């Protein structure tokens, strides 16, 4: 069994000590931080399925959350090193939308965006539409990132885009949505400009959006 498989197993078994120790070993051995994060995603999906089937309970989700957070904290410095440091390509304002408190994925997006030269303003979790609108006025970002993992987050994303439109700010920003439940259909429904279900793709799209913004 490879060390990555062992890590997946340890996360699924919810054995925190072992999972964190394996992550440290993987990082020390020079494993690609993105591969470690892929493993984290795979483990999270499995845990989610077990939760849906009633094999895991909310307490297990909480434990899993702690472990996933611990792993991403160990990997984060490597992710920064791996990202090519360039001069700021733009400003990203990001938050987890109203009603949703999942933030492990959002924080990974932030780390990778910073490593790619974005200046990032993080609004945290459970962010109401009005707070996004106020923050756009205050920080004047190029891109607004809306994160959400719950199905209900889709409606919060739509409300947020609507509020940005109503405030007359829609033309000033590009909006990208991300998280577990997003796809092309959700992008259309919410009125966003782009979507991504993983951080690496999200960053590539954001860089492209910046080029479009400069060009147009
Ligand atoms: C850990 C976890 C928790 C932790 C969260 C801890 C934290 N600080 O974030 C806790 C225990 C708090 C939690 C609570 C709940 N959870 Co929960 N949770 C999970 C779990 C197992 C893993 C999520 C995670 O961290 N994944 C790892 C990260 C790295 O992946 P990620 O979040 O997808 O992020 C990546 C991408 O999505 C993307 N991305 C994310 N944001 C953005 C933003 C932008 C702009 C871009 C470009 C990209 C991007 O990049 C990231 C890196 O690649 C998921 C299962 C799953 N399959 O996701 C369930 C899950 C999301 N939870 C679920 C549920 C139901 C709940 C609760 C309602 C449970 C309850 N009964 O209380 C509550 C809701 C609380 C709330 N109001 O938000 C369901 C949602 C079902 C649904 N369809 O709505 C899931 C899918 C589990 C399941 N299968 O049933 N949860």
C-alpha cells in the first residue's frame, strides 16, 4: 500500500494522529502537495457517502473536519512554495455563502490564489449577500469567489449575485462559484461567470478571467 493510500485509510478510520503523521512524512519525502490534497478530497467524498448512508454521524463529520483541517495546515506552506511567486495578478474577494460554514476547501483556494500572486480578502463563512456587497464597495476586487458545499448554498449564491447586481456592481467584478455542488447548470442559475469544483482549476480560470478583464 502506498503512503497516499495509507493516508486515505487513516482519514477514513478517523485516526487523527496517524493521518497527520503520514501527511508530515509525505511532505518531508517531497510528495506533490496537490496529490496530497487530491487524497484529502477523495477521503472527504468517502466520508460524505458514509454519512449519507447513516454509517457515520455528525460527530464523525466534525472529527473528519478536524483531520482534514490539520492535513491542509501541514500542506499549506508547501503549496505556497510550489506556487510560482509573481507580482499580484489581481484582487480576489472570497467567502462561504450564507447558511454554509464549510471552509476547508475555501482556505485551500485562498492559499493557492495567494501563491499565484492574487491579493486575497477573506470574508469567512456564513457570509450574507449584503456583506459581500459592502466588501466589494470597500475593497474593489477584480474577482468575487463564492464557496459553498451544501445544496442550500446554491440559492445563497444566487441571492448574492442578485444583490451584487441590484447594487449596480455586477459589471465591476467577475464572479466564480466553487465547492461540491456546482456545475455549468448552477453557474447559469446563479448568474456567475465561472465555476470550478477544485482549487487548481479555479485558479487557472481566475487567471484567465483577469486576462479577459484586462483585455475588455
Ligand atoms: C468536513 C465536513 C464538515 C465539517 C466542516 C468543517 C469545516 N471547517 O469546513 C462540519 C462537521 C462542520 C460539517 C457540517 C455539516 N455538514 Co458537512 N461535510 C464535510 C465533508 C466530509 C468534507 C468537506 C471538506 O472539507 N472537503 C475537503 C475540501 C478540500 O474539499 P472541498 O470543500 O470540496 O473544496 C475544494 C473544492 O470544492 C474547491 N472549492 C471550494 N470552495 C471554492 C470556492 C471557489 C471560488 C473555487 C473556485 C473553488 C472552491 O476547491 C477546494 C480544493 O480543491 C463533506 C463531504 C464532501 N464530499 O465534501 C460533508 C458535507 C459537505 N456536509 C454535509 C452536511 C449535510 C453537513 C451538515 C448539514 C451536517 C449536520 N446535520 O449538521 C452540517 C452543515 C453545517 C453548515 N451550516 O454548513 C453534506 C452536504 C449535503 C448537501 N447536499 O447539502 C456533505 C456533502 C456530506 C454528505 N455527503 O452528506 N461538515
